[in-house]
C-alpha cells in the first residue's frame, strides 16, 4: 500500500505540473490536440497490456491515473515520479505476453504501449472512454436500422439518443440492448484472437462497457459544448435543456450547458440552474472549490413542493468537458443548501462499486428513485437495478434488478407510495413494458396493456400524484393506435387504457401528466429528422382528457402566438395543467436566444404568455454566473414547502 508521504508527493506533483497535451507525432498539421489515429486497436480500445499491471508498476491507482490524464498530461510523466522511462515501462507492461504472441507482435505491442504512455489524449481515451469506439457505429444498419454508419452518426450529432434512432426505424429497445452488447463482445473477442488485447484486459473492458450501455442508449447529449467543430451549423452559445417544474408552476429547474470551453473545463460543462417566476434565478449546483477538476451536474428534477432538486454528477475531462467515470445521484435541499449523495449514502460497508443515474423524486423530495449499475464480484457480471431511497429513514431498497440492464427510467408518484418504470423482463417477448410497483405492498402491476399486454414497445411513463393514472408512449397496435408512436393513459383502478393522441397523425411521446391525471402534455414530431438542424422539428401539445381538446403549447406569447419552429422537447406540466415548461431550439419564441440552440421556456395557458428563462451567452468568458447562491430570500421555497403541493414532473431524455 502506498504511504501517506507518497500520496502527498503525488498531490504536490499534480498541483505543480503543467498540462503537456502530448500529441501523436503522426497527427496532420493543424490537427486538434485530441486527434487520434484511425487504427483498429485505438478504435476498438484494444489496450495492449493489462491495466492492473500498469497501476502496480507505477505505484498509482486507477483514480490517480484518471486525475492525472484528465487534462491530457501523459502517463509517462506520472510514471517518471517512480523512476520509469517510457520504453522500459512499455516493455515491462507487455512482458507477460512473451511466449503467447510472436516476437514481431510483441514489438508491435510494446510500440503501442509506449504510445499510450507518451500521448496525452490517447492514454485518456483508451483507459477511460469505454464507449468511445467504432464497433457499435459499424453495426448501425443492423442495430439501429439506419441506411449506413454516417446516417447514425449524423443523428447522434443532432442529439437524438440511440433509442430514438431505433424508434425512427422500427427497432425495439431490447433489440438495441442486445445489438450493442453483441457488437462490443465481438470486438473484444477479435482483439483477443488477434493477440492485440490480453484476455484478462478484455474481460475488464467488456464489463465496464456493458454496464454503461443502458445509460448510453438513452443519452441525447453528444459530448462537447454546443457549436464548434461538432456542430458547425450552430452558433457557440450556452444551451439549456430538461426542465422540471414544481406543482404550482412557479419553480423551474433545468440543465445549463456552458459553451465557453475555458469555463466548461474549469467549472464543468453542465450545471443546474433554477428560477422562481417573477422573482429571481439562481444556481442549484455551485462550482467546486478546486480548479482544474471540473465535475458536471445534469439530469436534474425538482420536487413538487419546490424544496429539493435531484441531479446526476460525473467527473469531466479535457478537451470538450467529456463526462466519464462513475455517475452519482445527489439531492440538494434548497432551503439549507445541504447536499446528500443519495445513491451512495446509505449503502452497507463493502458494497460493490456503483454508478447511478436517472433520478426521480416524490412530492416532498423524501423518496428518491434512480437506476444504478453495481460492479460484479468474483467474476460475476455487473447488474443494473432500480433503487429507491427513503431519505428520512436513511435506507435504500431494491425495486427490481436485471443483469441485462432492462429496468430503467423510474418515476415516483407524488405521495411517494408508487414507482413506475420501463422494463424488458424475460417474459415480455422481446418488448419493453411499463410497470407500477407499490412500495408499501410490493405489488407490481403491468401498466402497458388493454385487454392484453401491448404488442409493441412501451416506454416514457409519467404518473399522477396518487399513482392511479400512468401516461406512457407505445407503438403497439392492440391498444388502439395505428403503429405510430402514440401517448396513452392507463387508469389502474378502473383497468382502462385511453388513447390520447389518436387525432394526431404523427409520432408523439414524452408525456407529462398533471397531478390529478386530467391533463397530459406531450411532444409531436414534425417530419422525419435526417441529422440536419432544419429537419429537427417538433411541437408541444396539451390534451384535456375531460373535454378531448388539444392545445398548442410551444408557441410565442399571445393567444394566437406564432407556433414555435425548431425542436421542442421535455414538457413538464403543473399540478393544475395550466403551466407547461419545455425546451426548444426555435428562434421565434422569444428575444435573446439564438436559433438552433436549446432554451427553457414556460407557457402559461391561462394568461397566454411564453417566457424564456435560460440565458445564452455567446462571447467567450461571458457564460452564466458561477456564484454560489442558495435559496435566495423571497424565493418562496418555505411557502412552497408549507402548501404540500402535488408532484408534477417533466419527462426526461426523450426528445422526439
């Protein structure tokens, strides 16, 4: 075990060293510092040695190495603190391969090993970017149904999630999960057969990749600040997404993205912002005290009473503030400023390593549901599960588990008694269904059904305050739809399923249900996206289940304001159904937001107003404030807590 002196020496070295940003000498003139060679072993992450041997030889843990290479300093610099020169270390790393590969292959492996040590971004990429590989895109036509690899990559750069791309092409979620997993396994096996990847390292890498697949499949964000090389057709400006809304429709919380790379590197690319309508805006997640150690916070949700916000965090690397490593779920009390790491706070001693994501909250913020992937032990595979934490009782419990990562995207009823979620159990005939679990009786009920279970994928649940009504999306034909994606509401007490979007002849989804189940807001896709910004178009509507009336939400201020152009997503409806928060890339809804950049709006359907809440700085260094502000005076947090308002949620991560 390393001594405290050694640890302190490393800390001093970390503080003193300047970023090296060593680049591959074969990089073309003018290439960015993070350029990587187009070689199979790099594309497929075939590390030529066992990473455990690296940590043992240089006397530093994986965490030490991550903190070192995150800003692209080289592993060789770190190894020199323990007396290693790059070539000698490279040869020592591949020495166990002697006798298992030819002499020529061994020299090739040593050369590759040396490159991982002496090139900053390559070392970061091959050790820590588990799903930054080409094995999956190469199989895009089979897995996602796209015409070719380029179409898949265009849609990803346009920030459609892999699951959305599947939906566009008639592929199911189970097919996506299996296809991605099979592609990763096949690539690892090829590396082993070729002699490029040690079998033990293949197992480590594959386990790491597979436990990240469930989160990756639902991820919209394409790494890197908006605009720039990834999106040359967009201005570089701060973006805002994933709004959530308190029950009274006054407190809005969202994910704010910094476009200025310098600020993204220093403070994190994404942070959580909030606004109390008519009062002020403030930061929910202040920056960490340390500089050059960014941690992004995102995927936020506010409790119905406006007193608590849950969000994910992950460490970031340079360049482009990529989010890597383990994710954790935190809850911030807006009145006291206290932060609880709920996904890890109440675990038993010796519990396996965990990454946690997709949080949801009860109305009072006490019950927190989230997905988590726990590392396997003694050679067993990692396991994905759906967990619920009772903050008051300081305990967590497992709702459902699946080694395939099949249970995901939980929603908690406002009263904290019910959790609904999407799952692909073994008896689902290769489809995903919506389930509801009563946390007190532990009874689980199939939601996505009419007289029989849905014969197509069902997903995107949203639940009423008392858990009686559940809205969801499905392409099933036996629920009353025509094969398009439609929104349904299931009354669990009456055992009846109602088609909400039958009058809309286009794909619909991302439902957000009012507290009493009367109103549902949802997204309707306009046309078919092809990866260009112009093709990404959708609108938000609200349906009244009592009158059957559909009302356009995503429009400019005024009773007959101009319908919003661009992509409108993530509706979140208030308890009474009169306010809806949403994100939109449209440039015609309000002044102050660039066209094509996502911003957060609130539409008041009673007053016919549309208000832009997010800010969109475009000049370098002029991004959003990073001042630590907690529950400002007059924010109404205490008053909201006293009302006991019902839970209302926006849907997350399901852009149409």
